């Protein structure tokens, strides 16, 4: 088959049924992409066109971008997806070739935080009052983060189903309709609503493993506590990290895929990812105390974290205006903590104007540019890892199932050990956190660091 094409009038073009990318490495002179399908080729000179590029119409009348006249538009831009559901926004977003000035109050892309030009194509939210807008290339860069929506009604039905999934059964309510007694899928006993602890004890929430400081539910039969917000988490939700449904679950031990902390409590399972509740509650665009600009999540960021100084291993939150970067581990640190070195509460602190600083716990030098815990009354300061310990989100006595380690019985976690017993794996004395066999007749003891996770 032979044709004459207006892009190459000097010679006819011959149809080639198969084109080897490896042998020729030729590129289409129409779209610039590597030839991988049947194409038209000039036998006299090095000119090639994909078959679909050669057969494409020279003009597209009445296109939405410019209905009155012909215009120049990339071929791939003509066929952009009209409606998509992006995992990092609650509503579906629509492709528009240009935005009216009144439609856009903030001109920053919510992914890269760079300016969105009004006269260029973009995706924006269709909900009244929602100013969410993103660049086309930013939102379509990763196919795992969006799904194609055939019509808006289909998405609205999908969204409503995903968020109506309670994990509690209300037993009693007060005069304002607030649930005061519930059953929760994670616990065998009923839970009762309270607003303060009867004892001055630093109790931890069994959902997020952070201190109880607001409204919470407690068990009257055993030491089990849940923040009200943790108890009300949906069983199924759409999380911005991935487009798939996130399923709420709980188990003895968990290594969070984002902050990489070992913890127990609630987590969301998204395909192969396990995300602890502390990380799951973080939005994809955040304000951080001590930082004047918004931070947004960047999947490709591998720079050093300003909180701990470590290189981010796969992604992080970063500022679009400056080089400030935070990983999930630092972002989800407790805002305050208790330690025997000081009688007061220690608060996370973001900067230190001293040229030389020391940790009051390990007595080693501390980098004043990194985050630390401090007491404003006593001038105490310490590394976060020294204040919190190696396993701050593991609860004393929590069980590690036998199907997840090499011992034939369940193991229990303990932060303190008496008598410095010998580790059954490495033979060294145990000075720190241990895992101990749950069976009283078995003396198996293991360093936490010796456990094969």
C-alpha cells in the first residue's frame, strides 16, 4: 500500500506491516514516539509515520477547545479522559481546556504546587465551592492513583457506598444523640464514653497508640481504650495514597508501610500496603507547625528529612516554595511525651538557636537543626528516639501470633525486663525490650531486634 501525505509530498510513503523497535529505533515524525505499530515509511529518506498518525484528519471542526476556528492541539490532548476519580481528592474531577477566572481562586496545582495557567488544559473539581485544580500531566502521571469514571452518577454511587461502613453498634445514646455505649469490632466487651481519666495515668489509645487526651471509649472489664475519633473510623474508605479501597483491620504487631514503625492497633490495608492509623489520618496537603508554607505529598521525593536528617526512602511531604521535607516518621511523632528525666511534659521542638546542643538522656551531641523534645521550664532537651524508645507504639503485653515468627507459641511484648535474661536466639543478655513466650512452662525469650519480621 502506498500513499501521498501532505506532510511529506516529495516522496510517496509505503506501508510497513511490522516495525522492529530494537533493530531500527525509528521515531514517528508525526507524534515523535517510537514506532511500534504498522507505519508508513519513505524508502528514499528517513521519514516515518504511524499508520494512525498518517490517517488522522488534518482538521477537527467544532472541537470544545475552540469551536469557531481551527486550532493547534496535541493528538493526545484531544482524547484526554473527561472524568476521573483521583485518590487524593474526595470528588471526581473533570478535564477542562481552559478555566474561567471566577472558577479559580487559588492558581496552584494541588499536586506540584506550581501555577495553573487559566488558558491551558487542567482537571478541576465539579463540586460548587471546591477549588481543587491540578495540571493534566501531574494527575495522569501515575495510573495507580486514578480511575476512569464513565459518568458522574456512577462515581457518586461508588463514593457513598465506600464511606457508609461503620464498625460500631450503638447500644445507648445521651439526650443529644451521642453514642455513650457501643460495641466495636475490635473488642469483645462493650465500650463506654468518657471525657477524662479517673486516674492520672498516661493511658494509650488501643487504636492509634497515642495518649488519651480527648473524648474516648473505655472497657469497664479490661484495660482497653479508644479515642472517640478512632472508634468512629469507617471499615472501608477511599484513601488518597492509592485509588483502591482501604480496609480497616487490627492485629498484634504491624510494620507500617509509611512511617516504618512497629506498632499494634488499627491499620488500613490497601492492596499490599499496611498503613497505621497515625499515618492514615494525615491528609495529602498539610500545614506543619514551624513551617510557613503548605506541605504536599510527593511520591518521587528522596531528599533528606528536615526532622531527623535521614534520606527519605521512597516518598515524603515537601514544600513547593522551599526545600523543607518531612517523612511520615517525623510527621506522625507525638506532639508531647513523658520521660523520667523530667517531671514535666516534653514537647516536640522544631529548631534550636544554640550552636552546640546535647541530649540530656544519652548525653551525646545533638544536631540543633533537627527536631527534638524539650521542656521549656527545666531547659531539658533530648533526641526523639531517646524520649520515646525504640518501640513507642507497641503496648506492654501485646501478643505476637505464632504464625508470624519461628517459635511454636505466641510471644508477648514487654518494654522492661527483670534480671537480664539470655536471648534464646543470639545468646546475649537482654537489657531492652523483649518478646517472651506466652506459655508459663516455656522460657523462650527473644530480643526484639532478633525477631525476623
